[in-house]
């Protein structure tokens, strides 16, 4: 017995110490590859679609793509930092991030601080700082806060008073502020993303359906007016006003048609580098991709987004805790939904909304925030474990005091090895 006891201690001491350390491994490199490939395609196509216009307007072909490269570098730094950090600390920052997002959305209505573009107050500029789009920041802040809030609710999420009603009070003001800018496209992305997190968290499906119907009816009644109605009219029949309401859509269709299967080649756009296609370097950049790279190039972009969505869902399914699962699911839904809406607009599946294609369209705020979100997704992927469904994750909600906390290390117990030699 005396000989066995030291052996047992020697055998189990490292194992006991190991349980105190969080189980980590390499991140999901497929997500990183997909995102970097999309960003590389984006910089290339932003230059191709804007060089001629930038030369005519600024006498500098890099006037538009230059800042995009700088934003991309800043985004890569943000992604590196968030991927190396423990994503659980976002629970501590969730409320401050959400509060900052709300304040920023309110400030865009303050004259002198906002920048009005196309009749919409979407941009915020404070002093010498570059103009930013607060709604882009709110996409990430909303996902983080909802993931934290739902992770503390447990089965109470299914109740109307304990789950659905508080969810409405969180998400509705955010969507309303963006709708008032007005920015129907971004508000739609925010709303659909919030509903997705609500669904993944176990929200009542009947409540979700009713909310969707009531929310859509409310938007149509209160916000669908003026140019938004015109966009729907143009979507239904763009050929009725080819030089007016339907001009954007028709030029996009023409660019895709000219590209054919293999495309005209980089810089060989017959739309004169975006001179005849409005918003060629941002909202309609997918049309330029289709024209210059053809159906094969456009198909590659779609495949990269599908790969990102698949790997993001797999990361959510394998997350080590509920907060991580909801966080990964929300980020994946937000970026994938926004990509689908943008490409759906270009090919005519949806009315023109004016939202960028993630990682590809020109725009600093969207690029940096998207990269930071991917870093968080990679942080979650460092700790994924093999399991069946996302709700197999160890519970980190429904504590006695109901307060948020940072989940501690979680690891399955390790069975002891059989002793050899008796």
C-alpha cells in the first residue's frame, strides 16, 4: 500500500493541476483564411472599381483604396488582439459597450456632430477624428450584450415577461434609432441578427413569429415612406424608370451580364471603373466582381462566405459555454446575413438597401468592426470541444443571485489510468 500511494499521487497530481488550466487549442484557421481571402479580394476590387473615378476627382488613383488599406491594417490589429484575449471578459464590457453604442446612435442626430450623406444622418464626426458609422459598432455591441444577457436567463428565456418582453426592450430602441436616421438596410441586419440570437438562446418560437409579424407591420406603417417606397417600386419593375429609380439596379444587372462566365479581366470593366455604376466601390461592388471576374469570381466570393458561415456555426456548436455559443452564433449570423442582403440586392432578389458587403466594400467602420468580431469568433474557436449540440455547453446562467460572472475553467473529468503491475 505504501508503494501504491506515491504512485497514485504522482499519477494524479499533474491531472489535478491540469484541470485548473483552461483547455485551449489552435483556432479555426478556416475562418481566418476565408476572411483574409475576402479582404484581399475587397482591396483589389475597391482599387479596380474606384481608380478611374479617384483620378478624375482627386488626381490620385489611390485616393479611395489607400484609406481602405489603412483601415484593413487597423482591422487586422483589432482581430489579432481580440483573438488572443479571453472572450469571456466581454461579459464585463457588455453593458458599457451597449451604452456607448446607444449614445453614439443618438449623437448622429446632433447638428455639428453628424455627417449627412444622401439625406441620411448615419455618420458621426467628432473633432479631427475620422467619421465613423455608429450603427456598425452597434452590430457588435448588440450581439455581445444579447449573448451575455441571454446566458444569464436560463429557461426564463421562454417566458413572455422574463424573456420576450425584456428582449423587445433591448432590441427595439436600437432598431428604431437606426430607422430614424433613416437606414432601413442596417436596421434590418440588426433586427434579424437579434432575432437569430433570441432563437438560438431558446426563445419561444410563437413569440418570435408574432414579433416578426408585428415588427414588419410597424416598420411598413411608420418608416416605409418616401425614397424607401420608391426603392421597392424600382425593385419590382426597374425598367419602368431606367434613368431614374431603376438606374442602380439596371446598371448592376448589366455589369453582371457583361462579365459572363470568366469575366472581362481586372481593370477591364466596361462600366468605366464605376463611372456608370453608382456606388461601385461599396454597395454595388459585387456587380464589379461579377463583371471583371465573371461568374467564377463571384461564385468564389459566395463560397468563401458560405465557408465562413459553416465554420462559424461549427464554432458555436462546439463552444465551451453558453455565452460563447451565443456570441459565435450571433457574429456568424450578422456577417452572413449582411453578405446575403448585399449580394441579394445586386442580383435583384431584394430592394436596394445601401449596406456594404463585409470585408469587401469600401468603408473603414465596417471593415474594422468586422475584423474585431472575427477575432472574437477565433477566440471562441480556441476552446471548442466535441459535442452534439450547442446547448450541451456547461451552464453558466441561472445562478442563485442571477448576476453575471466570468465562467471559470471548464473541463470534463479525466478517468484515471489503470495501475500497472498490481
